[in-house]
């Protein structure tokens, strides 16, 4: 009985690997949600303000951590904003 369960598990794992390989070869069509023409100036300004605030927090986070203010770990915002 144990052998049958192990065979099923191995077969399932093999099928999952095959499915992952197939999905990598398929081409995805991604529709652009936002384009410079479709977004108004106020939205761009709001996005810029959010990015700027995230970057400023990144600059001040090490000092906050040294002073034991706020949280115990800071995951940087830089690189995740674009």
C-alpha cells in the first residue's frame, strides 16, 4: 500500500514538472493597462508623490532602526517602485 502512494506521489510530481515546462514555452500576451496617453497629469503626480515618499522612508529607515523607533526590520522600497 505504501508503494502505491509513493508511485502516485512521484507521478504527480512528474506531471507538475511537465506542466511548468509547457507553460514557460507558451507566449503570453500582456495588455498594457496604463500608457502615458491614457493617464492624466494628476494621477502621474500622485504616483510620483508615493514613490518619493517611499524613497524618503528608505533614507530615514536606518536611523529609525538604530534609535529603536518603529519596527525591527526594513524591507527597502527602492527597486520595487517601477
